[in-house]
């Protein structure tokens, strides 16, 4: 069966089981549009090939055009060369950001925090380059989410293979996971240690991982529908956090 046919089955099934389910990246995109204005300096960490999902390129272009000064940082030069929207791109490490103190009004990170090996030190570095009152907004998996738990239990080689299979990412775009700042409690503690105040943390449910595997997709959709209920908020799949520099 073709991918198109499998996705047709998915969309029809989703409309019955979880019609209000949304992709978590859409919520992150909304958060960015809330914070990005023409008079700010904005740094995106781990920008890679793009800020948003590849099929949201037109929205990414609009978002970047709203801001007068945007900088993208990533460790991978090849990824930066392939980036299509941010003009000012820098090779660098989050642990040692190559910027002066208080250089930015906004720092963002999309699916990056789960890879941080020293989140306290790295959050301190992010705080250093933010102006007082500046915001750090990030989107990351929830360590208590079912896929987060599964990834932590897997062997690293199987973990990488599964992500490449499900996301279609090449081997060089799959990085080791740490999950050291991936619960609400950990984010709150690390934020306070690094000189931030938690402004808002939103727990979101995202699209199923096994969307094109019909038997697993049905079970996953039922579980996601359950996670959308308030009592199960703690186990939702994604976190969107907004921190304010004190």
C-alpha cells in the first residue's frame, strides 16, 4: 500500500477518533508569532535546515520577515548552508555562545533542549546573551510522554534507526537524547538556577508517531485522545515553555 493510501486511512480514522488533535509544531509556531516583532533581536538555537516544519516554509518566511535582526546558530555547517530563511547564520555551541552579553530580546529552540548535556550551564549561557526581561521560548518532548519513555529505554542504535524510519531524517540529522530538562519540574528548577522565571509551560499532545501503521495508529490515536483530557496532562507528548530573564 502506498504512503498516500496509508495517510488517507490515517486522516479518515483521526477524524473519527480524535478530530481536534493538532500537530504540536503548530502550537510552537503560534508561540513564535506571539513573540516575534519588528523591533527585537532574535536568536534561534539549533536552527538546522529550517525554523519550522519543512512544509511550513511560507509561514517561516513571513515569521522571519517580521523581525529586523534574526540569527541562527547550529553546530553543523552543512545544515546552516542549507537553511533557506535566516540570512545571518553562525556555527556555534550552546555551551559557549559566540555573542556579547545582553545581545538578544528573544532566544528560541525547536526540538533542541532534549539534546542538552548540561542544561543548567547551557541555560545560564542563554540567560547571559538575553537582555533583562528577554524571553527564552522552546519546544521539546515531554520525558513522561510515551514516546519519550520508549526512546530512553531503547538501545541507541535502535533509537536512531526508529527516528530515521518514522521521521525520514538522514543519519547525520539524528542526535543523542538526554532528557535532562524535559519535565515541568526540571524546567522550573533549572530555570530558577539559571536566572529565569517560568512565565508559562504548555503541555501539548501531538500527531501520532505511527500514523502510517494502521493497527498501531488506531491504538495511538485512542491514547492521544485520552491524553487530551485534563487529568492526563502530565503525560502529554510535548512541552512548549516560555521563560523570562530576571
